[in-house]
């Protein structure tokens, strides 16, 4: 049995765009932050994560902070000195 999105799409002569409405629309929206895994832990059912960049970013920032706190960044080859 067709859902509302299918009925609306069939009734209109213009394209319909859905976000969580089902595949019966002419096009789909997936918010970039959701696609990249940059949202929070709660994922709406219409979201498909193609990456978990939140974890990657967290790990990178944690490593950077640790390097700064331990004096490992910046190293001499990562600075400009007056000569």
C-alpha cells in the first residue's frame, strides 16, 4: 500500500524531495553532518552514516592537545626562526 509520499509524488507534476519520507519521492536529502557522522549519538532512522568523522576528529584533537601539553608540538622543523 503506497504511503503519503507516493501519493503526493503521483499527484504533483513537480519533483518531490524527501528527508525520511521514503524512497517514493523524486529526490532525497541527507544532511552532510549526518552523512559524515558528525552528529550526536542519537541517529534518526532515515540517516545512513557513511563515515564516523566525529571519532576521527576527537582522536585528532586529543592527540594535538597531548602533543602541545607534552611539548612535542611544535617541533623545531615546524617553526620559523629568525636567521
